[in-house]
């Protein structure tokens, strides 16, 4: 086991993939000699040359279109969008071609390509540099959507994404790039796509999180424990495919569920999770499924970011709204009083 930051783990995954498979190419804006804005591709051009890791013009639709052609030709391109909102000019390519080519050709062609997107907030980025765009991709059939929360998952999920025969949108939480953890590169311990991870066992309620909100969920669970609440934390790891089994098993055990996401609440991934839990766990639920999300506003400027992003206090406020057996049913008592 080696201790790496998430950015270092991603760099190691790219380096190992380039070394093991000549079909792997890495390209995007400033990913070459500079090593990317977040230095995820640092040193790759020097080691593998400009034919394998290279810069592109500032043209996101062109970057994705080039990757589509290369993937159709047998390569395995890994492209970087640099920032989440920079990817929007490429969305037509992603939704109309990347996601649909296998279906369009009745399976005769696949697109083994990875679209890396640094996303979400927590770094004080200005407009177009911080956004939570996962719902757009999760709602587009034909795409797999991955978002790691640990260095080990960052390494192995990226390796899986590069090896996958279909397109993967790999969403990297920007504020976790510098978080460190043990990484089992070369000695796999992490689960693959479609497998959520129970990071903390609990019996009173389940916190479901992914990507940047996983540390928030763990912090809230630690704080709740000091007040006698035992919260289970589930890290989705992949949004598509979604691990219903792990989430359902956890909620059926605890009877309560809070879903946490940075993105706006309306029509978000958290709403889908809440619906799936309600449909599958209705008779096990002791309280409504609650969500803790960003507000339904355009992403705010840096000075207001801390008010927009879910934190442990907001999660604990949601937990307090769940009706526990050791608390009075205020609505019932109010009815009796009247």
C-alpha cells in the first residue's frame, strides 16, 4: 500500500495504462508539458512522448469529436475537459454520438473512451470553473458515470474506465485532488463498476453520498456518534451503473435515509436515488427519504460558495428531521392536544 493524493493516484493510473497498452492516448487542453491545470498528467508527455500525451486547441467539441474517431479506429483515448463547465460545448458530441454509437450501429461499433471532467466546488473557482454537472451525463443512456472519493478508487476506477469497451464519463471532485489515502496500485482491493462501498457501518440511518460529498457524510457521521446517533455511510462510487443492492440493503437495515449531493436539488441524481429507495424500501422506512443538496441557483461566486455547498451541519439538520423512536412524535402530540 502506498499513500498518494487523489491527483497522484490518477496520474499513476494513466501512466500504468499508457505503459501497458499502446492504444491508450491522453490529450486535452494543457495536459502535455504543463501536466494539466491540476497536474494530473504531470510527466506523461516527457515519459511517453507527444504522440501519446499531447495538447489540443481550446475546442472541447473538437476534442471529443477527435476522440470518437480515434476510438472507432481502435484506440483508447482518455481526454480531459479541464473544468466541468468547459465540457458544455462538447455536450452535443457526447449526447448525440458518444452515447449512441453502439446502439446506432447495433453493436457493431463500440467507443472505448474516457472523458475526464474535474467537477464540483470547494476550490473557490469563478464562473465556468465550478459546477456539478453529473445529472446531465447520468440522464444520457449509453454513458457510464463514475466519481471516486478516495485515492484508491481514483486509481482503480480510472483503470477500469480505460479498459471498458464503452464510453465512461469520469468525474473527478476537484476539492479532493489533494486528499491523501492508501492506494493499492498493482494489488487490487477496490471493487469494480456498479459496486457501492459501505464506508461506515451504522444502525440508525443511512447517509448516501458520492464524490465530493463522501467526506461530508463521514464528518457528519462522526459528529452524530458523539450525540449517540449511529449513522451508516454508503459511497456510490459509480452513479451509472447504480448499485441498488447495497443501498437497499443498508436502508432496509436502518429504516432511514439521507441523500447528499453538491448539485442543485431539483431533478438531480439525489432525487433519483430517493425515488429508488422509496420504491424498494417503502415498508422498511420509518421516515421520509430526505435530501441535502446545493440550492436551485446558478453556481455562486467564491465568496458565497460555503453557503451553497452541503456541509456536516446541514446533514445533521436533516438527520434531526428523521423521526427516531426515542423522540416524541410532535405531530401526534399536537393532535392529542387539540
